[in-house]
C-alpha cells in the first residue's frame, strides 16, 4: 500500500482493508491536531485507487470491510465517491461495509438523495470528530461544527440508513472543566446515539496551534487524573446502548473497553482502580 503521512484509523477498523483515496484533511484547522498540518489535501488519482484494489485482489484478498483513508474522505466530491464505491463493488462484490472518517460539514454538503445513494453503494458507518458536547470548547478548538449542526446532520445520516461513530477527547475543555464537559458530552451522545465511541485523552504537541494558547495562558491543560475522572463521569451519564466503547489515555496504561450498558459496572470499576492509583501518585 502506498501511503503518505501518518496512518491513523479507529481501533475498530484494525481488521479492515485500508484503502487510501486522499491525502490529508480538507478542513485541517482544529487547533489541537497535528496529524495533517504538514500535508496539503488532495484527491488520489482513481488509477492509483484501482491499482491498490487490483493488488489486493491478485493477492487473494476478499475483504468484507474496507476503511477509506485519509482524514475525511467523505468530503470528496460525491461523484468521486460513487466511482470509488463502484470500483470496490467490481473488485470485491462480497464487501459488506465501507467506512471512513468524516466531518459534520461533509455531511451537510451532501443532499438527502446523495446520502441515500452512498448508503446503497455500501457506506455503512462514518467516524465523526464530535470531540465533546460543550459549545464554547468546540468554538475555541475551531471545530467545523456547532452542537445544533451536529444534531441536524447526524439525523440526516440516520435517515439515510447510516450509523456514525463518535470520536471524543478527554481534557479538551481544559483544567477544572472535565466533569462539566463529561455531562455535556453524555447529554449529546444520549440524544445523538452513536453506534461506537472512541475516546482518548488529548495529546498536545508543540507543533499544534493549541500549544500557542497554552504558552499565552489562554488554555490550561487538565491533568491525567482529571481526564480519568472525566471518563468515569461520562460513562456514568451514558444511558443509551453503545455497541463498542474504547477509551484510552496517552500518558497512562489505562484502556477501558466494553459494551453499554452490559459492561458499564465493570468499566467503572476498572476506572476506579486507575483513579486510586493516580491519586496515590499525586499525594
């Protein structure tokens, strides 16, 4: 596989055939992100996409699930997505699901008819960078959507038969606001009902625009203890079923996985152990 940049895909897609169709992210303005800052967004030639499909087919591959890369392939022109999906059908007619990352704005740029057609051609799940449910935090981090916009576009996605999976981020609200942010985020998720949740603690690299905000005193990062407490409160407040939850922290060997509500008590107990250990370090 030819791939430019850093491979980044959700843990739930680790067994999927990853098919690059673009380079970078067409939005690329979130202040906490450095994944694509060094890349100029561009579509990959269809000939390159087809060559990769042919390579895998000639190796005897029969992928049942395909994940399109890079940062937000759903933002490609709809006709281009149609062509890619038709190609996938041609080479792998048994493929049951094509998934990819997207932004809320990407959805808004597709008509209802286009969303329905994309679903008919195999698109089953979109991974959306929801990040959190606190309005002023989304604005400060320069996310491409507001809370009302996310509700509206996710509703359109559901109406077309597609599911969405929520990317979230612990610590995004900064020091002292973790519990508030957890409750706001749970309120959003309980209403917007993602199929899966991927949650991780914010990692602030010195190349990220957010680092300048830290230097200027406009943003104070949360501690890892605060991030653990934020995750615990989020799980406490989630009331709707979630097929797969995967929460992990960059600085700690803590990973909380399961289904909701079946595994909630086990997951909370796991976090309680991690919180006690982290409190012991702080004392």
